[in-house]
C-alpha cells in the first residue's frame, strides 16, 4: 500500500495535466449574425460554407457564410464576412436576367400591357389588361395620321417580345423603361394603368295610374289612383387612369384623369382624352 500510493498520486497528476492541456487548447470562435458564439475547430472553408467540429466531437458541421459575421481563429487572426455584396449581386442577377436586345426601329411606339387593378384588393384582371391594351393600340392606329411620323409596333410583336422576357401586366411596372425599349426595339413607349373601385346604390322609380268617373249630373267625380314603386340596385365604377409616354427613356408626358361619369366603360373616354392631349398627337 505504501508503494502504490505514490503511483496513484502520479496518475492523478498526469490525468490533471492531460485535462489541463486539453482544456487549455485554443479554439476557433465563430460569431454568428444573431450574436451566437460557437467555440470549435475550423476544418474547411469555402466561398459559401464553413465546416467545423465541436470540442470532443468528430462530427463535421457545415454553416452557411451568410449566417456568419466574424471568425476569430485560434492563431489570433480574425476574418469578417460581408455578405451584402454577394447577396446584392445574387439578387441583381436573379431579378435582372440577361436582356435580349431587339433591333431598334426608330420613330416606333409600343403599347405596353395596361394593368387593370381593383384598388380595394389590389387584384388585377388579365383579360381586362389585354382588352385595355388592345383598346389603346386601336386608338393609336385610328389616329395614325395624327401621330405621324410615328408608327405603332404590331401588338403581337410587342407581347411576344415581352413574353420571352418574362414580362406581363403583373410586373410591367417593375421593369425599367430603358430595359423595355431595348427588349422591344423601339424609341417610344406609351404606358397606361387603370385603377378602379366599385360602389353600389339603389334607385327608385314610381309609376302612377288612375281612373276618373263622372256621374250623370256631372257633379260628382270619383277617382281611383294606383302607385307602383320599383327599386333597382346599381353599380358605380370609379376610375383613375394613369397615362405616361416615353421617348428615348425620357418621360415626355404624364397625366392622371378621373372620368366624369361613374359608368363601367368610363376609363375608355379618359384614355381617348389623354391621348389627344399628348405631345405625339397633332390635330388635323
């Protein structure tokens, strides 16, 4: 027992030294963007991920660099991660795909799809957007002599080029005019938008009818009146029409108009009114 005791003490001291050495080993520190700190050993790094293991474990964990603000390495070196640049470039490449540039036709005007939006719920109608675009296109064709020397790009060509670029009435407002002119190959663009709300009201119509009876002595008159009232529910359409024109990416005309009458097709009169007062229109 007296001989074994020194060995036992030595074993305890040796274990303590090993534990101290292990606990004293410097670790890398990952500071995440949510301020969480991970003490670990960095195993591998790339442009997109950092791979590490936790103390006492061999499992390899992967962490996206977008979640990392900074790494303090055990060697004393530090590295910060600014992902805003990469994120912005990624967003730009995702939201701004390569633009197919059409051959430019000078003195040519294109009619963009016309967003037709319910202002109460921000819901758009694809059918009405096409109808409004076609209506504006036909108005320009009818007034071709008034807009000379401009020619109107065929509507099928316009919509085909926009479709190939992934543009429709839902995202037309988000596309820069400069890009639209390149995609369509024109130097003039007319862009309109129709916003509306619907109201209801009740109208009452009264009809009166009666009979008159005269007695034989012409002194007494007897009458019987009948009154009929009919109530009708009626819808009222309140429109706001936005009308813009561009030439070589510059906005040359911008007007807003509300129709005088709250009727279903009231927006069409506003389109005609604004077109005739635009700078491309010449009275003859």
